C-alpha cells in the first residue's frame, strides 16, 4: 500500500529534489556530448533509463547473494551486460539514432548515475522500489538532458526535433559546439542553485 | 587452527565463484540478445546499401559486387581513405557505371558514402549511408547545396573556401571544413577507384 | 597507418590539441570537473590517467585481437574491456603500493576513481572502431591522456584564481567552473582549424 502512495514522492525525488544531473551533478559526459539535438537527448535518456531500471532491479534481487567485497565488480558486470544489450538492440532497430550517439552508448557503463544508484539505493532496498527508483532517476536524467538539448538545438541549429524554426536565419553555431554545451549546462545549474537559494530564503 | 587458516581460502573461492557465475550468466544473456539482433543488423545494413546503390544509379537494374581488394586510397593531402566496396552498375547486360562505397574520416568518425560514377568517370550522384558528424554543423554535408556541387565532376576535384568555384572545384562548408573536406576526399578516392575499374572494363 | 616520426608527430598534435579529450570530445568530464580545484591534485590525476590509459590501450587491444576476435565474441567488447580496466587499476594499485611506494603515495588516491572514468573505456573502444594497430593504439592512449592532463592542468590554474573572485551566488562552485570550461573549450576550438 505504502509503495503505491509514494510513486509521486519517488518522481519528485528523482526529477526535482535529487535530479541526477542538475542537483547531484552526475553523468556530465553524456549530458554534454549528446545534447546537441533533442532527438539525441531523448534517445540517450531512454537508453540510460532502460539500463537504470534493469540494473537496479537485478542488483536489488541479488543484493543478498553478491559478496560485499566484490560488489562493485559485480555491479559493473551486470550494468555492462544491460548496456551491451541495449547497444545491440539499438543497432538493430534504430540504426540512425545508434549512429549519432555512437561511442556514448557503450559508455553508459561508466555513467556515474547508474553505479551511484546501484550502490546507494538498489543494494539496500527491495526490488520494486529499486526499479521505481531507476525509472524516476532515469526520467530526471532524461528531462535534464532534454532541457539542455532544447536550448542547444534551438540556438545552435535553429531547429527543434529537426524542424526548421527561423526560416533560414543563420543559427548561433557556437551552441552546437562543445563550448556551447559547457555554457548552457553551466547556466542551467546556476538557475537551479538560484531557485534553491530563493526557496531556502523564503523559509 | 586448520579451520582458521582455511577460512580465507574458501572465502576467496566463494567470491570468485559468485563473480564468475554472474559474469557467465550475463554473457549468456548478451549472447542470446546478439543471436536475435545480429541477423537484423546485417539485414538492415544490406538493405541500406541496396537502397543507396539504387539511389545513386537509378538507371541500373542490377549491381554486381566486384570484390575489390586494392586497399585504401591515399588522397592528395596524404590521408587514407578506406574503400568498403565496389559494385558494377548494370542495366540489362550493359555496364552503365560503377558505385564505390568509401568511408573517409570526418569530425565524428568515419562517414560512409556511396558514390555513383558514370562510365566516362564523372560523378552521377552521392549518398551518405551513415555518419556521426556534429548535429547542425557537420551534418550540413547532407544539404543538396553542398553535395549537389559534385555531380558531373571528374577525378581530382579541388575544394575552395571562398569565391566562385571553377570547372572542377567545389566550395567547402565554412565552419564544417573537416566534414566537408572528408566528403571531398571520399568522392575523389571513389573516382580514382572507378577509373581503374572502368578502364579495365573497356579493355 | 604509416610509421614515421612525422606521422606520429601529427598524430600527437591531433590527439592533444585538435581533438582534446575533455574540451572537444567530452570524455572524462567527471574527473575534469571533480578533481580540478587545486593544481597539484589536477596534475596527479592527469598523470594517473596517463599511466592507466596507456597500459589499458595496450592490454585491451591484445584482448580484442587475440581473445575476442578469434572466439567471435566481439559483441562482448564492452563487458570485457571494463573488466580488464577494473582489474588493471586494482593490479596497478597493489603493485605500486609494494614496489614504488613514493609513486603510490602521489597517485594512489586517484587510482580507484579511474575505473569509472569514461575516457579510459572510451579510448579503448575508439582504438578498436578506428582500426588502429597496436603501436597506434598505445600512442593514442598516451597522447589523448596527455591532452587530458594539459586540459585539467590549465583548468585547475584558472579555477584557483576564480576561488578568490567575487561571483554571483547562483554561479558559485559548479556553474562558474562550467562557464570557465566553456571559455577554455572555445580557445581549443581554434586548433580545429589546423588541417594536416
């Protein structure tokens, strides 16, 4: 009963209070590298969410079997397994997306969000809440990634999801380049800190 | 005493057995996914190649793999351009030209291009099979204003950065020099290969 | 690829400046932002990464060529490589502790962090997808890591100065670091005009 009630609480935790990207500052590499277009961001978010849910679920199921001493190695193997699966599935069924994400799909293995959730949540909690935690953290990651990607795609390429927006007006290419990635992410985190500060001040 | 000295050993054994089991099961699961996806990936690849071949040589009704084994082509600026395949384009029994698949290295890795070359050594059309160039910048090589320039040009095309292109010159894309010159290298390499094939065919 | 000093020099410039690991390719951003508050720690991390990345490029290439390819298990690449890297880091840590305690005390604390450094795995995979031979794989690992060291060192110098500046509250800490990184990345973009 309690678990059903708390889905919203989970969602709020994953998306707002403990957003993996904007608040916990984890998983910076994929956030920067795959946010040049919204489509890439959504693809990356979906892939990472899939891995998060599966690895959290399995690690939680095995939490009493995996020996404490080699737990990190075991987690990495499990995560790498799921990453390889999603990599192969994407190559087979969405080759264009798989191509544009390239190297960053196998690199989900070393995305700190996934290992962090495995270590700090899934290894201590029951399977169902762990899977839920994976799902909500994944949503939080995807939303953060999409925010950055929306700004970068509109400013950097003048398009959104590939549709032309400004009818031929030259876009600010800078935002599609690596430098723009750092800049946009920096301003987003500053905004989050500003909002958090103001909220704290009101109390 | 005996049990004391034995304990760490059995501990290590237990650790490694658990870890190996996890790794083994993961590998098996991945193998299962691979068994499903591998044929699909191969099928999609072949389909994509077949479609691209048709797109660059619409007048041909069959394509015959030449089994090219001449290795990489070194471009004018000393870079290696890998040749992935060469096909003779046939309309009925008559050879109307050939298609060359090249993969020059762009900004985000190899750009796979199929170039259709007419019997007299001119570019008929080009088609990008896959690439992972920066969205909004390197992807400009997909614009007809860029790749359209190559149609009708013959071996030894030169790239210029500004001004009006002369007879066998094309304009590279400012801001995407690396991607557009990779494309240029690829087309030139394809023309070089086509020359040797077409030449051999006439004799 | 040809093996000559000239070609290797061009390769080095390309890996260190033109395609800088952190600032252009977005690999290894976590340590780049995480351990760059002080110059000494930044250099320590850079050197530790250089050491591991060169070694892991060597070993993963061999594993791929002589184990995965003959057994037709290329699709297990990601799993195999991450295990090799984790084991290698563990082994180097133990070996350094016993054999070269001085080096261990300098680099030791950074070593465990390297397993989850995406640059190490990223370069190992790139070596395979780019079809590099053994020599170029090792060189790629070495030069890319040197590029990482250069970037993190410059970045840490800038951050030490920012520490004492008066910046808006919302930007303190992480955001200003990202903006600094953006400017640095902007500077490195200048190198991309170099065509060899």
